[in-house]
């Protein structure tokens, strides 16, 4: 079968907004604020930004350059550079990660769809009820229906292609996302007592610093910047030679970090205001979005409007990230199995429905079924984010330093006379610090899941 023409982004703006859309997801708007709050506010933010400018920058450059150099998705990229079976395994790990992530990610996306629908049609006090969220996710039918709704939104865009679907949606959604985030931030920080929350976020308290601040911030890098998911290699393969990889990376980093800060400004000051400065309420964890925030919205004068805007924002972010994850999977199917885009998309739908249903029903009818003590959604999250992604990142570092060569990657970044201003930082990070950081994340995550350390 003749392979279809490989899609591409129209230019730098298309790539930047699409890559930013891949990065800006539930990791920024849901996970970042509660981790930032739990691990010290301002001090966590400083550590995260420093890591973004070094660790994150290096991995984005590396993966994007690999993709553009090979014009292939992860498996083909690794094989064409190394011709080594162990490196080929690293490519497959990169490729399988999004295939495993997008089903359970779509389940959480379905929860967001449900909440947006409820804010549009229901009373805010009902949504703020203590058992509203639990009743919903334990109802197998309701959770499954909303999971399918979200998955359908994602697949419609995938069927539309790279420039016509992914790029077009990202160009429309990302600016709207920023505007909504700013509106909610302004409203949040002007609540009575909210300035204490702003202070907590931006003024570092070194008494809150610990080794877990660094480890957790490093782990968050994977969520926030879509590192080691195969996405950036795939998107890199769609980038034209005249686009500056380093310049685009800086813009993606900036966009991603700004959204994470805006998300924190939406949530942390609102929690301070509602709970009268009680910092312990910031550590509610994942329930912060679906239980704590609706209770806060119910207490506000414009709670219904803010609730609609907030969950619309989260939905936009979740959809763009899920699109990127799915696109990486479909691209792998096309490159490795020579399937048409349509066939690859249909296969991905089947995988999403099967694995997503396990995660969706794992809180309800299948709640008694666990793997190493975890329900399906938690297990898939642990397997991909805590085990496979660190291994994939190490494989990428080895691919560049042992097989491709740093000089060749630097030449790819400098195509068409584009500068590589942080070349020395990149070289040092990819050789030494990135592998070390990733191994720390991997060991910490495994020790944590078995209760040896508490993260």
C-alpha cells in the first residue's frame, strides 16, 4: 500500500500553538496548582521555572530536532538513527506511552465535559454538594457516556488531519484559553483575603523547601511539557526546515509556564479567600478541581458564570492535549504499519474505548478489580508517567549522545542559519543532568508507590 503524504504545520505559529496545546492540558490546570500549593508555593514555582529553562528546554529541543531530522514518528526515528534493537525498544516505549495515556486521560476529560454541562444546565449549589463528584464517577453508565463524548471530540479533530485539524483547532482554542484564564484570575485575586494566596504563590518561603520539592517539580515537567510521550518527536516531524527549533521551544516554554501560573492564580487565591487563609485546604490534591473549586464557585456572586468559564477553559486544554497524544499514536500506526490515517484513527478509537472503559468503570462496577493495589486509571497513570516516561527520556538522551551525536543534532537546530544560543547548556544537560534527573524521578516514583517514601 502506498503511504499517504506526510502532513506538516503551515509554519512556526502553527507548530508553536500546536505544541503549546499539547503541553497545556490537565497537567497545567489541574495538577500544577495543587502540587505547587502542597510543596511550598513560591519556592516550588522557582524550582519549576529553573527546571523548565534547563531540563525542560533540553528535552523539547532534543525531541523536536529528532523528529525533524528523521521525518518519522518515535519508532522510525529511533531505528533510523541507531539501528540498534535496544534503542528500537526505546522508540516503541515512546510510541506506546500516548496509546496508554489517551484512554484514561479521556475519562478525566469526560468528567470535565460533565461539569461544564452541569454548570450550564444546573444549580451551582447542587454541583457543590459533598457527594456530587463521587456519585457521578461511581455511576458506571454516566461516567462511560461522558468519556465517549470527550473521546468523540478528540477523534473528530484527528480525522481532519494535521494542518486542517490539529493546527486549526489550536489556533482557535489557545488564544481563547488565555483570555478565559486571565478573566478568571482577575476575578479570583480580587476576592476578599485572596492577596494572601497571591503572596503564598509568588513569595518563596525557604522553610517549605525539601528534596521532594525538586523531585515533584521534575515529575511535573513531564506532565506540563509533554516530554517523553512521543508527541514532540511526532510534531517535530511535521516542522518545516525554515522554522527555528530553539525560538519555537522558548515560546512553547513561555506559553506553558504562563498557563501554569495563571491556573495557580485562579485556584490558590480563591482557596485562601474561601477558607480564610487555611493553607491545609490547598493540599486537597486531585479533588481540588472537582470538589473544592465548585464549593468556592457556589459562594461567589457570579459563581455560575465563573464555573462555566473555568470548566470551558479546562476542557479546551484537555482537548488540545488529548489531540496531541492521539496524533502521536496515529502517526506511529501510519509510519510503522503503513496504515492509512483513517484506518489508524479507527484502530485508536477501539483502543480508547477498551482501555478507557476499564478506567471509567474502575471507580464503579470494576472498583473491586485492582493491579498492585491500584484501580485501572491510577495504574495506567503510574505505569506511563512514573515508569515508562522516565525510561523513554533516558533512551532519548542515550540516542543523542551515543548514536546521533550532539554535533549532528546541533546542526539540525541551526538549519537555515538559525542560532542555537544555549548550545552549551543543552550539551551539558543532555550528557549529564537530564539522565540523572530522570533516574531520580523513576526511583522516587517506584519507592513511593510501594510506600517506602511518601511523596
